């Protein structure tokens, strides 16, 4: 299930990262790796603020769709 389906306060664990190699590398550099726990801080119109590995990050809906939980 894509990350965008989680609501604020919910958590999930990354099971897969999709997209081209550049997208996968960029998300990996941000901490989105298989097995990482993610908590949704807020979500508005698909754009999200998430907590991953103790850091809060903003993701656009298009980037969040590449992350499966």
C-alpha cells in the first residue's frame, strides 16, 4: 500500500521503494529504506510531513507514492 494512504498519527514500515534509480537513491539518502518505521505527522492534499529515523521530512504526494508500506 502506498504511503499516501496513511493518515496523521498512523505508522508503517517501508516494504518497497519504487521509481527510477535517481528517485530510489534520493529517498534512500533521506532515510526511506526497507524496514524503516515511518510516522505520519500531518497530511494535507496528499503532501505529508513524516517522521523517519527521528527526523521530520516533507514529501510531495508524487514522492510519497513511490514508498510502499
